[in-house]
C-alpha cells in the first residue's frame, strides 16, 4: 500500500475501491490518483499529510528569496522540493513527500544544515519552482564542454569523515558538479589560489599558478553566482548575505589527498568575487625539501639553534614565508621541546605542536594569545605575524625570558626588518638585544624541464640589457608547452637572504645606523643579497633573466630606505669662528647646506629642535661642554642616535682615535688636514651612512 493511501484511510476516507498505487511510486505520481479516488482537493490532502507526519503546512508565498540560492536548481527539480527559509541550524523546504530520505540527505549536504520538511502539493511546488528559478542551460552547456573526470571526484571532509560527491549527484546537481570541477582543476594545475571574478555580463575563473594568474574559463554571470553560492555553502558562510565581505573554510579530498580551502568573498558590482586559497592539509615539507641554497640553508639552521631571541622572516604575501616557518618547526619538533603557535589562520596542522587560532571577535588577539602561551611553559613560539606594538613588545619579552620566537613581519628585505620593528614600536636597544636573525624570501618560477631552450649564440638586445643589469649570463630561455600551460615555467625556487645578527650588527642597531650601514655590516658578516642568490639560479639554468627581473628588478634598484633628497644638511660645531668660516666655505662650494653652532650646548639645542641633519662635524676641545660629552649625548638620544658624527681634533693619536670610534664617532680627522682631505672624509662618512 502506498503511504498516501494509508494517510487517506487513517483519516476515515472511503472509496468504492482502493486505488492501485505501487508502494514505490513517486508521490508526484500517486498524489493525483489519491485526490481523484477519495474526492479530495489538494488543500485537503496537504492538511491530512501534514497532520499524519506532525509537520507544518508550507506557506510558499512567504518563502525567503535568498533560500533558493542554498541548493542547486537541478536538485530542486530532481527531488521536487522548494526552498522556504534558512534557520539557525535548519534549512526548511516544501515537499509533497516527507518520506523521501534521499531528498533529505541531498538537501542537507548541499545546504550544510539539517533539513526540515513542510508540506505542499506537487502542483503548488511546481508552480513555485517555475516562478523562482530561471532556466539554467548555461551551466549544463559548460559541463558539456568539460571532462567530468569521475576518478577525480571532490569530497567534502567534515572533521575526520568524508562524503563523496558521486557521478549521480553530479548529474543531478550541475552547479555542484561545476563548482567541484573548478576546485579540482585548480588543484591539478598546482594553483595556490582560485579567483572567481564577476563582470558586467559574464565572469571569469582564474588560477594563480607559480605566483602568476592565468585564465581558466569564462562563466555566465548567472552560473558564476550559483558557483559562488555553492562554495559559500561548503565553507559554512552566510549565503543570504551578499552585501558584506565574508571568510570561511572547508576541507576537501581529491585523489585521496586532503586540501584545506580558505574562502574569501567580497561584494563586487551587484555580485560577489570569491577567492579560494588552496592549502595542502598533509604537507611533510622540511627545510631541505624547499631547495634553499646551501649557504643560506646552513645559516638558517644556525639561527634555529638559538634557544632564545627573535628570528623573523620577511617578504610580500605569497612569497612562501609560512611554508619556510613550518619547515623550520618540523625540524625543531624532536619531541624534546614544547612548541606552540598563534596564527591567523592556522594554515597547516602540525602533529606534536599546539596551535592556537586568533579570534578577534572573542578577544583572542595575537598579543593576548601570546601572553597566554607564555604560561604554558613553551620552548619555541611561532607568531603568525607581528603587526602591532603590543604583539611586538610581548614577543620581545618572551625572547628575553628564554624563549625562541619565530615570526613574520612585512618588510622588503632582511635588513629592513629592523626598521619595521622600530616602526611598530620596539625600542632599538630592545631590537638589538632580542633579534637573532632575519630571513627575507622571494619565489622565482622554475623553467619547465620539458620545453626549456638552452641559450646558444648571441643574446637578444633585451637579454643583453638584463645580463648587464644583473651581472649574469642566462643559460636557458622559457618557451612554453602543454605541460606548463604554455607559460614556460613549472614550479618555483626560493631566493633567500639570511641575516645573522652578531655583535657588530647589534652595535649598529643600537646606534640607529641607516639602512646602507646596516646592509654593509650584514654583508661583511656573510649575508648574501637576494639578487646574488637569484643570479646563481639563472646561471645554473633553473630560471631566466626575465623571471629574475620580474621578481627582483625593483629590489636590485636599491630597496630599503630612500636616500636623502636635496643637499645634505651639515651641522658644524666649533668655538673658533675663523675655522667655522673656512669649513663652511669649502662645504657650501660642494653644495652642502651648512648650519653653525659656536659650542656644544648650542649644538644640542639645535638638534633638539631639528634633528634632521645628515652629518655633525664636531670639534673635540671646546670650552664649557667638551666635544666628547656632546658626542655621548647625541648617541644617547633616540632622536639623534643615527646621525653620523665626524670629529675634528688637534691632539691626534691612535689611542684618541680608538676612544672616539668606540664612543660612537663615525670618523676622525686632524685639524691640520687641508680642505680637500676634510671634504674627502665628509664624502666618505655620508657615503657609508646613506649610499
């Protein structure tokens, strides 16, 4: 007996003959037979069914328009259900068959919520579907032009469980299938990000592969909106809210390998742009697996041997900072140390390591989480990013109390991390005391091994120009083939710059020396600039000059702090008016801007009101405040500690020179030297400080 017949008979309805309806017949087929046999109208049978199953009667006219976007149209047609509204944990749909367990499962899976049924007649549901959904032949047309790849089915992973999207589901739900194919193809292409971008009449799907965006397909705007809605369902985002940016996450399995998806949506011209970051959920990468050059790898291993202090890694978004940090953590996680992290978001799950997620809405900030971690007896702490003074100060305190802190900061190169920490709010003596090292990183695309072409004969004019600019001869050219998506590149290579902080660098930081001085000290103690490392990859035939220029071109121009603009300003301090006049004349002929101070006190007064001088030329023997005391006060003030100081004295000796340099002078000159030699010393001091 069909269940609809049972409902009618339980209600006391009688008929001359029980209708012959197979128990397996669909409700849409049995409904008109039952209404005709028992002389019922649709409204009466709807009420009987609702009472029998203890359900509500659906009000189709009050349905939330946004609810229709939670499930694909094909699923609505297949199961003959109509979306009514979204509740906190439930998704309410109208059905004429409350016994349809398959519809229950499918709708729950698609919407990410528990399905609740309300009852309506088949005709009423059919009319509502036709009124709400427009024909979406565009999606089926796109799928018809794409290979489904049944072996590559995308599976949504919930906690430790997974549910496969079968071919039957995909055929019944074309939007679900299309969204899966977009994700699958992105993973297969090696994309780090998937961009789903709306336009006025159509949208586009682009993949970021090896750091560069490439177009994958066009989508009609109606199909794009539905694909974005499907992805929002996977990421447990609010599908009805299209007016505000949202973030979510999901885990999928492709070819039995898990991937974490970080989903971000942004309102854009009446639609939504969606960006999906793809993260391998099961990475086992160590530092040795990252192809870091041997010199830089050895220096990085040396930094990780520290048991206190701060080691920072710098670079722009997408330069592999997190991957390098996680590789370092895997090497440190030997089971003998307590490693804890505070991240936003947690990109990879690492066994044997305690990872804490920043939750701004709950008040769990980087600084707050870091303070809590310090009470958990950690040995090594990873801070996802130092971005404010509170976090920086807390990290420094942890470093000074016997913890090794690994962190990222946004800076152009390894040396600039010092200025960045200073800008955030750390005092320079604190930076000098706690900073153990800094690693800057970029990623170069590796030439495709299949189609790379060796360089033979003369270089082209553009190649010759780049060879002269970078000081290296290219070994290969990128060509392009099907294997590399016709880009000429496949895979990436790290370019690292590893600064190891020693006593000389610490002293330079304490004295607030400029970028050029800090860079010089760093290179003298073994740091290789990124463009030198990148040039080695070019000469080894692993990448091209064009790629080196794309990634490091601006950095090679200079980077770091800008050089002073306009004439250098010099403060001349001497109690001898004749000497001041002579030196001023010499300096102004060389286009320097000169100010004078007749004694040490006047010098300090000028600097307190205007510390923006490029150089102080200071007489050592002056009445009142001795030059050595003036030097001490200049170096002792945060505002003036970085100003170069050239000492003039009439009592020259090796001992005096050593004492002055030890006290913080940048150079020393005897008063007896002629004007040209004095000018040469001025040039040398300024060049060391700013060039």
